[in-house]
C-alpha cells in the first residue's frame, strides 16, 4: 500500500483511505446503535469509549499519516495527549466521578 | 503559493523533518491540552445544575449523528485533496479542497442550528452550568472548524490562481493535519457530550 519515497515513507492509496472512511462510518453507526440498546446500558460507557478510541486511532494513524511518518511526530502528539487524559482522569477522581459522590 | 514558500517545502533542516510540519504537530499537542481542560470543565459541571433545561431534554442524537458523519467524510475529502496535490493532479486537488470546506460549512451550519434551537428552548450561556460548559466546549470546537474552513478556502483560491502546485504538497498536508485534528476532537466530543449524557 505505502511506498518508500523521499525523506519518509509515502502515503497510502486513495482506495485505502476510502476503506478507512467506510470503517469509521461503520463504527459511528455502531456507537449510535449501542446507545439505543437498553440492555447494554451497564456497559455503555466502556463500549462507547472503546469505539471512540478506535476511530481516534484510525484517523491519527492513517489520515494524519502517523503510521507512515517519523516517530518524532507521534511523540509530539501522544505525549501531550497522555498528559491531557491523565489530567482528565485525575480531575474526575478528585470530583468523585468514580465513587458516585460527584456533585 | 509563492516561489519562496514552494522552496520552503523542500528546505534543509537539522532533523531531516520539515520544520513547519514539526511546528504543526507541536501546536496540535498544545491543542490536546486545551481541549482536555475544556472537556474536564464539561464533564465535571454539566450535571451540577440548579435549574433546567437539562442535557437529556435538549440533545438530539439523530441530528448530531448526521453532522458527525459530515465531518468524518470531510476528513476523507481532505486526505484525498492531499494525495491529489501530491501526485500533481491539481484538478481533483481543487475539487477535494472545495468539498472539504463545503462539508465543514455544513457542519458549522448544523452547529448554528443546534445553538439556535437550544437558545429558543431556554438554554443560554449563563442559564446553568450545563449551558455554560456545553457552549464553551462546542463553541471552541466550532471556532476551530471555522478557522479550518477559512484556511481551506484560502488554499482553494490559491490553487485556482495557479499559486498552489505539486511543489506545495507539504502546505496541503499541514492544513490536513489541522483539519483531521478538529475531526478527532469531535470524535471524542460526540461520545462524551451526546452519547454518554
């Protein structure tokens, strides 16, 4: 799919990007379907977070070319992202979101 | 695109990586922190309301699913614009750039409609904490989409004028990085605000 060209690997073909977009569409449809299924309510949050993480990863790896580019760019993106997620989790814990004492 | 900018696309750097692309990734990293703080604000405050309207009374999942799909497809068009410019096919490069901007405008139109609907249902920026945190978070994202649309239309105009060529593929790629970041932020917001509410 990808070919070596210039200072870094070349990017994927048009057909490959269309396939990625189709997968993203299917995952989005799955997110909405899961939302409307009542018996999945107890596990709704982990399922939705997992599906969103899958979409996020696909866009970052293929549309943003991190899969084909220098690892330096991956570090510049993932580093702050990990800090941001850690701060979100820490703040939610601080406000009792995981113990049911929020509010 | 000027010859100077065109020459910059192939400039020598000490890292062997384009400086402008490095700067865009650093900017995107800082944007992760910005949206992280706005997401914290929303998650903590959207349920701490003394009065309505409340999220479950207003959020329209089918409508926002359509605008989410539009933004996802705009990402596909952006990457197709880049591949077209990279292989020197400026005709399709222009088409995909314009289509990306049009889909961005459709998404923004949906957001304006949603904001207007919420306002007429009694939810303003200062009505309650849900209103404040919702409008700030989605408003910041919408502002980023608006900047992206202006950026894309600028590139389209340059391409029509013949000043954006295959030599400027890096410029289109950097624009794409910004646009795809706006898309991945919405992927997260769609789940956190609408589906997990």
